[in-house]
């Protein structure tokens, strides 16, 4: 255990960030009775040192928090596996399989390694194996699984109800070309299965469409 005097004096960044988190998120933390941190992962390619670094840095902050708070902590490793495949990675076999499925959700793209149901699932499993080897403690969450379960339904309704306000905040932060196509929703075309990055032309808040 680190001496409290040293903890109070240290400028080590995990402790600086941990103290900042406890100070700025105090009310939320008290309401939850738990400290939750999240890392993001886009499984459009094989996990690499950058992916490892995200979880490692977050774990360092959790280790610092363990010296500052007795509340339970959790690291959520979230996989954006519903994102569309934008390009074919260079380090995979049979790239033709992916070329035929560009812009489809990663969990709908065939696994070129032929080990799992999809390319997204393959990369998710590689990430989990990678983290498990280093004995990281984390909760893995799949975007596809959560969307299909209805977990995000209430939040999606909230975004729909506050669409104009959200757009007024986000649009000024984007480049001119992205402003033309930005939407907080990324619908999947029912005919092609492709993730669409297109502007919203009409909202129906009554039927929530």
C-alpha cells in the first residue's frame, strides 16, 4: 500500500486523473455507488499495441483509484462492431471476402480466417484473448449484442427527441464536407446491408422513426 502522504503529493498522471475523476464526477459516482471507466475498440482490424495501451492506461487509473476510494470499480471494454468496414486491412488472408462486404457492419462481414461467424467476432475474440493473457480485469461489451437486445432503445429515443439541439452542438465542430452527411444515427440499408452515413431528411417523433 502506498503511504497516504506520498499519494497526496504525487504528480504521477494516473493519480492526477483519478483525483480529477473523483472530484468532477462526485455526484454521478455517489448516485451509482460505483466507478465505471470505458475503453473503445473498433474491430475493423486486428488488435494491436494501441488497443492494448487503451486498456493498460485505464487500468493504471483504476489502480490509482483503489488507493483513493473503497467503491467498486469496473472497466468496460466496448467494441464498436456495428461500424461499417471502411477498408480492407493488409494483414489478412483472402481480402476479396472483405472487399465484397465493404461498408457492412463488421459482425455481418465474413471472417476471412474462417474461425468465427464474422470478421467482427473474430477480432473481438482476439482482443479478449490478448487482454486475458495479461490478466486485465474488464467487462467486454459488444455493440451488436447490446443493440439487438434493445439496451440502447431509450437512449436512441432521447436522441430523437433532442435531435435539433444535438445537431446545433455537433455541426459547428465538423468540416464542411462532413457537415453535409452527419447524423447521430447510422441506419443500415435494408436492401444492401450497408451502414449509411447520410443526413436525416425527416423525423417522426410519434412513431419514433
